[in-house]
């Protein structure tokens, strides 16, 4: 893999994945792209940056050809809570970007990475130790897109031999670009609240266990899967991956250990409550461990140290 296009590079994951890939493959070999490059202009300082809408297949294909791209990381997504506000738009964006990625990849012999999510599961899925291969009947449009995307990606692999790979990401916790419109966003926002105001109002009820992961592990998951020996992959779309599972009062306690005056209260959002209740408490990610060596490094304690340090420094410099 030599020339990579990151579509949706301005988003929560894309904004950190792009520099990560550039460190590995070289600045000029990783092309960043987004529908609106205003917020991610700095990605254009180190390497190529292209502005286009992933739903515009013509422009998308032109960029792939211009840079002789051989791998597409499709990071375009409208997340779960936003999706419920406009399901038709969520389908159009999430499936449209994927379908274009697959068709353009097929025409140009590229590999494709697309994240799936814990959102691909639903209320009839076993909640504890959720198996790799199990019932998937999501009740959100985001989840419906993710399951459809997994199946479509496997279909392109089986039918056309396209090299498609994917992980089911849990909530991703990070400190560069804020997520937006997701159900797991609280686990990012709580750290900003802790640093800026020493308080946070949680939109999920106490006791809501969800899988989570710190961004450095998520970046390694993308690259390690894409670099994995295809002969060892029994699965492709998509692998359960997790690094930790906690509920709101546990992340609150981890912050209070470091900032004793921090307080948290609850103002439960009914949409997020219903969505989170339909997702697993914790997944079994043993297939990812066996097939391509998934091995996360960060847990709630080490992540909390790092998040508070990084966000604290940004706050001290007046950046947030
Ligand atoms: N973080 C996503 C969301 O909450 C889940 O993949 O929508």
C-alpha cells in the first residue's frame, strides 16, 4: 500500500488518522479530503488536501486517478443521534459515500477501509461478551447503514475480489477534533467539562455500559487490519474491537481521582438513552486478536491521565 486517500479527513477520526498514516507512509502519499476543508486546512500544510463531496462520484474518481490511489479510507459518517433527526439524509450520506468508495475502488484496484460500529448491533443481540458473529437487528438508521455497509463490503469482496476490511468501532475518545452527534460523545465531552468547568451533565443514565477506545488504539486498529496478511483473515467486514467498557459513574470516578472537586449530574436525553440501551455492554473481540493481532494498549486509567493532561495544556494556552 503506497498511496492512500482519506475521505472525511476533517472528522474526529480522520483528523488524527491522516497525520498517523503520513508518519507511516510519507506525507505526499496520503491525500486528505473533506467536503469542507476550512476546518482541516492544517492537513494541507504537510501533504495533499482535496475538497470534494464523497457523494460526487465523478470528482471522487478524479482524485483517486490523479494521485494513483491504491487504498481508500472512507471515514465519512453521520453519527447515531444526528441520524435519528434525519434518517433519509443519514442513509444518503453513509451509504452514498460507501457505495462510491467501493465502485471507485473496484475501477481503480484500491483496497477499502470503512469503519463499522457497535451501532450495528441491536436490542436482540446478546449484550454481554457480544460475539463476533451474532444477531444484528439495529434499531437506529446509523446501525441499519452500518449493517448494510458490512454486508455490501463483504459482497464486493466475495463477488469482485475487492480488498475490503472493517472494524466495529466502539465510542472513540480523543482530544484533537470533537465528535458530533454520537451517543458515545459524552465520554469525550466529560473531559472538556472537567478541565473547563469542573462539572459535567451526563446525557446517558447511570449504569449504561458501552465499549470505548482511546484514539491511539483506534489508529493502530485501522493500520494493523489494513496491513494484515489476507490469508489469515477469516472475517473482513467487520471485526469487533474494544479496549475498555465503562458506565458514566466509572469515568466520573476516574476523573475525580485526579480532580477531586469535579462533579457530575444527569440530564438524560431520551434518544441517546434508547440508542445506548440497544447497544452491547461489552464485545468479544477475540477474532480480531487471533486473525490480525489486535492488542489495545490504553485503559480507563491511563487514558484519563493523558486526556486531562492534553486538554489541560490546551486550556492553559487558551486554545479551548
Ligand atoms: N460513536 C458512535 C455514535 O455514538 C458509535 O459508533 O454514534
